[in-house]
C-alpha cells in the first residue's frame, strides 16, 4: 500500500480549509484516511497551519509521499528539513546532537523571516488605512469648500447705465 500525505477539503463554498491527512493513494480526496496530521487554512493572511510535527516526520521517514501543496507546507514548517537531517544521521554523516543544533539554528532563522514578513504586512495595512483616511479627508474638504461657495451670497453688481 503506497501512502500519500495530502489535503482533504472542508468548509463551505469559497471558504475552504483543509485537513492534512495520510491516506492510501487510491482513496478519494475527501474519503478514507489513515491519520490526520493537521489543519491548513489559506483564508487567513498569512495562512494558518496547525501540524503534528513529529507525526509528519515519522510518516515521511516511513516513505509516505507528500503532494505538491503539502510538500510546500511541510517545507515551510521545517518538517522536510528535519527529515533531511534525520536521513543524514542514519547515513552517519553527523551525530543526532549536530542535527538538532542545525535544525534549531535553521528554525530560528525561519521564525525571524516569518516575523519580519508579518510585521511588513501589518505596516502595509496601516499605511493603506492612513492613505484611505487622507484621501477621505481631502474629499471631505473639497466638498466643504464647494458647499461654502454655493451658500455664500453673491454680491450684486451695480447696473451700469449707458447713457
């Protein structure tokens, strides 16, 4: 039996979220699965990923093949890096302590990048709100000036007599 780590769709129309599951390759998309590893919600910004890290590494080491999207998710969360380092330990390239040290350094770097990206998104949202507020303020000022001009009494000019 060949196993695959893939997404099972849930949620309503145009509001999909996914369960990350291990399933037989021949099972239907939302059908029978062996184990649920986590949840992926692409509707939030950035996407929310809740994952059983050790379970995913264990299934990858057993030979389960991830789908393309799940591979990207696992790579983002560090599961693929951990699998790569564990394979190096099995081959004898380095010790388990060295692998753990490399993994923690990689995860810290990754977390810093993600935090920078989140702060950039927050700054962009705040800047967009300020720009919208400024545009609304200028439009309001223009309307106030137009109303003031409309409501001012027009001074009547003296009628010139041409005699």
